[in-house]
C-alpha cells in the first residue's frame, strides 16, 4: 500500500514527521535550492521509472554551491537515497520527487555563508501538470525574469520562485494556462516553470543560458531526440517576443510539463491553433523514452522495483 514518506534529518520518516521549526532560515528567507524528479509508472511493465536522477542531483549540488551551501553533498549517495525513498513509498502511479538543500539554522538575518544546511527529500503523486493533448495557452507576463546578477538564474533557488509565481498567477487570472517571461532586455527567456522551444522554418530554436534560462534537463533531452531521432536542426539564440507570433510551432519542456505544445500566445494562434506535428512527434518520443518503452534510452532511467 502506497505511503507518503520523506528523507528528513538523515532518516526515512512518514511525511507528517518531516516538520521544520518556524525560525528555520530557509522558511524565513527563501534560502533553499531544490530539484524536481519525475517518476513515470508503466502499468504494462509494472515498473516505476525515475528520469535522469543523477543529472538532477548534479544540478542540485551545483545550485547548492552557487548559493553558498556549506555541506558536502555526494551526488551518488543522494541519487541512491532518491531511488530508495521512491521504493519505500511504493506508489503505482506517476510521482514527483522533491530533493532540497535548505538552510536549517535558526539565525536571524539574511547572511547565508555561516548558516547550517541540510538535505530533505519527499515524494508525492503527480499526474499531468499541463494538458498534453490540448496543449497550453500562454501570455507574455508583465513580470520580467529575474536577472542572473540579482538571483542566479541557473540555480533553482526557492526564493526566486516568487518571480515565477507572480507570472503564473497573472496568466491564470487572465484565462491562460501559463506565462512566458521576458528577460530584462525584453527578449524571451522561458516559461514560468518550463523552457520554451520555437520552430521556424523547421529549425528548433531556444534561448541560450545567457538569457537567464534554467539549464533544463528535459529541454536538453527533447533537443537531443529532435536531432538524433528526427534529424532536425537545433539552434540556441536570442528570441524576440514578436517571433512567437509567427512561429510555426511552440512547445514547452520541463520536469512537471514533460513536452507540451503551445497553441496560443497573447491571444494569437500558433500555426493553425492546434499542437503542431513536430511537437507531437517529440512529445510521443519523449513519453516513450521516460516510460521505459525505448530500450536504447534505458540508461536515462532508474527502475524503482527492478522488475
């Protein structure tokens, strides 16, 4: 029987026991870094496949280093703990795993370097974040993406996500699925929780890291599949907002969103207003890869129950 658990204070515990002191630095100042890892259930295989655990934990450790975490975090050991936690929870459905390194001290004041930090992991069920069939409708947010010189954009910092949250709420309150954020120069950066890929003249185009995007693991995977399986050309360059209105196709990528086509930007239809053929093909390829249906990409996966 499935049970929600966490790895907290060096132990596997029921989720109800993973509680923090209200004075915890991370709770008061947003001083934590985190990751999201998908577990994808394949009912035919009776197996739960975790996607690119090692790469996600590598990014977690890099984020921790960027914001001056003090602990020595071992990628292999944390990756092992992630798989063990998923096995202990015993879910037979899609899940989301949240690894986090947080400032656990009870200090008053925003300084980071001298505050103790700890590792936390938890698991919860999670189905589709965005509608994979209908696709997403998006709007250009009035909130600009935080610049790397303000809060490091390539780190998943908890406090930074107020920026994403404001953009997401603005979009939803305006009847849209998601927001597109521009950087401080007015160029396209990314979605509020996803990377963005534009297709023009059959070429897949996505903004470079210098446009304050998160260096997406799902993004890199989708672009790899586009090149390797579909023979498409990929280009990383700055994208102007107006280009979105004349794109042949758009799609978003992310741990929660997987590969989701975009059908409308700022009330302007993308292409014919339906998910495009390349987006659909990539979506199918990606889904088959992460659910263990493509043997050649099993190296991307950890099998939780090892059937």
